[in-house]
C-alpha cells in the first residue's frame, strides 16, 4: 500500500493546505485529496512541485508499506492481480 504523508510534512513545517496550494498553484481540492490520502492517482508534476515547495525528498511524503493481503497471486499460468472480489470470496469461505 502506498501512503501519502503530506499531512505529517505540512504539520512539521506548520503549513496549511492553503499555503501549499498557493505556493504550488495546485488546486486546493487536489491538495486536500492528497492530505487525506484519498487520491487514487497522483500527478508526477504535482509531486515535483510539492517537493520543491516543501524542500523535501519524495521519500518524505510517499512511502510503501506491505499489503496485509497480497494483491498478486502466483499460479502455474503466471502471476494474477487479484481483485477485491477475489479477496472477499477467500474470506467468505473461512
């Protein structure tokens, strides 16, 4: 799972979401989605602008933590990316 640590970084710097939106020119709604980790997609240009504005490395605002339930299932035919439905079906049988 990818975690967005923008809220932590802004808190450390005592910046508001509005401060970051003004400094980067990124829409406040987009900043809010990143801040609350609700974004499903992230624009690379936005990440670059945020890192530049906050004077930080990408690793300070994005981290990967292992998934509790693997999303890739290995089988003889090759790897398969499992869906939410596949995970729910496995859980229902227990």
